[in-house]
């Protein structure tokens, strides 16, 4: 196969690649999030942890992995940083001395309250690039992809051989 033919066949491949497009969309969304947050050093993942903990008071870090989709070691690092910032508190659970339950501190609640409107603005900017009628369908499709691929991973189908 000639280089020209190979180039022709590859043309448009990235524009049709879900993994590439989801990655690029995530990069753009992160940039918008950081732009809205300004001087604050809260990342999108840290915000997701704040929201998940606020909705699940005393949640275990294991359940936080499920709720946020952040891998275990990255989540442990995020929680450590948020503990240092005074946004979270962590205690050993009564049921399992090896496990931690996580709660928002008063400062964590303040930060969440201050960042919620900014995060809403980010969501509005992202969804605003779509016609109004497509926005809800887009969110439904993303949720379907996340759930289906999460189930696939849990079932072991997503593992590399």
C-alpha cells in the first residue's frame, strides 16, 4: 500500500474516533472549568469528589471510586490533598478498621457552595454549543456510554489480553 493510499484511508479517522473525541472534549471541558475557577486551585476531579461526598455523607473511599470514576490510587491522592486543604475529614469506619469514611468539613461545604454556580456555568457553556433540542439527548447518550462501558469493565470484557 502506498503512503498516499494509507493517508487517504486514515483521513478523518480522528474525527470518527470516540476515544479521541471524548478525550478532546474532556480537555476542552477541563480548560473551561479551570478558566471559570480562576485563581482557585480546585480541579474538575476535586469538584466531583466534593459533590459525591456532599451527596453521600460518610462515604467510603471505595464507594467514591465508583461514584466518581476516578481510579483508586488517584482518588487516594486527591483525598490526601483535599484533607490538607481542610475540605475533607476522614475517619476509620466502625465496620472495617481498614476502610475510611469521608465527610466534608465546614470549609468543604463553603467551597462547594462557592463553586457550584461556577460549575453550572461551565456545564451551560459546554452544552450551549449544541442546539437546545440536542442537549438532553447528548447527556442521555453520554450516561448510556458511561454505564455500558463501566459494566463491560466490571464484567472483565474491557481487559487487555
